[in-house]
C-alpha cells in the first residue's frame, strides 16, 4: 500500500510541474501599430503591355514586423495576390507587376493596390493606392484568322464588323469544327500581324496572347466545335467580357447519302469521312458505292430495297467513313462516346466485313479495321460484325491466332474480362485475369482476352454479341 501512495504522489508532482510550464518560450511584444507609407511610381498603364510600379515603406517602433499582403485589382479582376516577409522593424522595397488585359477591364478603370502590413503580434494596418489609370488597347478591327497559313478551313481569314458592343461575322460557311485566332490585324495572305493584339487560349481561358507564347505552346488556338450544327456560320466576340459565341444551322437527319459528294477526302488517308446526322425514323438512300449488297454497314444499317437502308442506332451524329478500295461504309459513334453507350474491340485475326475481306487487325485504335465499334442493341448488350480468320499460333500449343478484347472507350482502359463470359457458337476461350502460359513458359499472357481455343483454320463474316446480362458471347456466321 505504501508503494502505491508513493507512485500517486510522484504522479501528482509530475502533473503539477507540467501544468506550471509555459506553452512556449516566444517573446511577447506590445500590440504595436505598423506605419505604412506608399506611393505609386506609375500613373498610367496600357492593359496587356505595361507594368505598374510602387514603393512601400513600413516601420514599427516596439514590435517586429511580420508580413506585407499585396493585392492589385482592376475592377473585379485580381491581378496580383501575394504575401512577402517583412522582418525586423523597418521594411522598404519597390514592387513592379505586369498588368494583363482581361475581361471586364473598361477604359479608364483605376489600377488599385491594396496593402496590409502585419506585425508579429497580429496588428495590421491597411493602405490603398488608387492613383493609376488603365487604358484598353485599341481594338477598332478584328479578324477571324487561321492559326497557321497552312490551315485550310478558314481560307485567308475573315474580317469581322462592329455591331454596337461586339464584333460579328456572318455567312461564314466554316466546318462544324474549326481552330482559329482572333487578331486585330490580319493580312490578305492569311498571316497574323503579331505587333497588334491577338486573342487565343491560355490557361483554358480566352486571353490576349503573344507570338512567343503561341509558338512555344503556352498558348493555343481557339477551338470551336458543335456536332449538332451543319456548319459554323456566325461568330461573335465581345471585347469587353471576352465572351465568344458561334452558331449555325441546326443539323438535320439525312435522307440521302452520297459517299463521294457528302464525305470529304482526308489528307494522307485512303478513306473519305464526315460527321453525319442519322434518325432511325428516316430511311436513307445510299449512292456512290459499287455493290450495295456488301457496302452498307452491317451493325448500324439494315438494307431495305435496292440502295435504301434503315439506320439502327440512336438518333444523333455519327462518324461515317467510306473506304473506296474496300467499297465499304464504316459507321461509329463520335470519338468521345464511352461505355455504357458503346463498346470498342481491337485485337488480331480479324478485319472489316467487306466484299473481299482480309485480316486488318493489329491491337490499337489508330486505323479503320484495327478496331471496330460495338453498337448497343439493348441495355448492356453490344454487337459488332467482322471478318474472323483463325490459324496456327506459335506462341501456344492449343490456342489460335484470332485474339481480341472489348474496351469501354476508344483507347486503352475499361477492359472486359473474357473469362467472365460463356462462349456460344465458336470454339473461343474467354481468358481469365490470370492469363495463359505460352510454350516458352511465360505466364499471364492474353489476360482477359477472347482467343480461339483451337489452331484449326476457320474464317467467315460473323456477328458477335456480348451480353452483360446473361454473361455470354454469341457468334453468328453470316457468310
């Protein structure tokens, strides 16, 4: 019992000793009162070209200084917001800051400097400088200009006209997706005069940019795109708010599609292409193909009479390609379409279901035939039609050369696992996430893929349906 009392007594002494200790050993100063003297060295600036300069002097008698907060504001735009250390009892420094040209910066708007000096005890003194006036750069003209002279969709550019409070350009006839810069001066040769203001994109905002920023990639061109219009016919730019508007005639579903007249040649490619608006309620007459029986898309189109098809996808805009050498129309959703609205497949041992099919695959999403879009035929049910050709595969004792996988996007990622699905109609193995073992002993190969479960040769045009509800993959031979 005596031992217990000794322990308790020592504990109480320790607690009392701890409670008597100060929280810290920081020296406590008087409250103090920082004195701020400041004056502007710049009385006028041109937004986007000039800088402001000012001097600040801060003194304290009994309390050390701590920080100086600096804010430079033009209208509602915070140009500068920083804090600098001000040690000891006296601080004196000159500051210079560039004043950019931004939205909502009217002519004659004051450039104000807000200063807050604080000492180590937290006492603060505010000071405001407001005797500097900002001027807007002269924007009497404006041109919609191509980002480079080699950019064809805009030609040599278009001069805009001033309409009350904005610049406007009408009857443009530009494609529904373009790149451009807005320049105060554009030459007749499609060149921009960078000696005058130019607007582009910087930090994801429409901004005044320099040639150096543009050529180094710090700034980029303005990208306008709307798949729901036929063409960009109108562009409006408000130089006060930096708001940019564009529009055109709303796209209408097609009832006729000429693969030569309606699809444009693509530089460096062997196909023609355009974005086309389809409505399953409107039948489409196809022209320009050699053999309609094998030219129409088997997943997105149903052949009716002659060269008339019914569109099978949802109403909307689609990427449409015509491959003259294969005499085939490829249809796929827009590139940003993702699961669950669509799936994509890629692999080896397959090709497009054309009249004279051949293996075109080769893991990737760069070229037509290297991948195929899978149409959603029902909730969580996806279909694609392809030429499949299987043969020997030296990497395995059993498995063949046909080998593919489903993805949730046009690109890598969001993979389905073949081992989760029952295979119906072809001798295909759905590989689990653990993968296969090659003849050289490597393990984990082809993880999650769909691979032929035989090295015997077979080929044909097949319709493949992936059903996530039933967890099945079904193969139907069409020819």
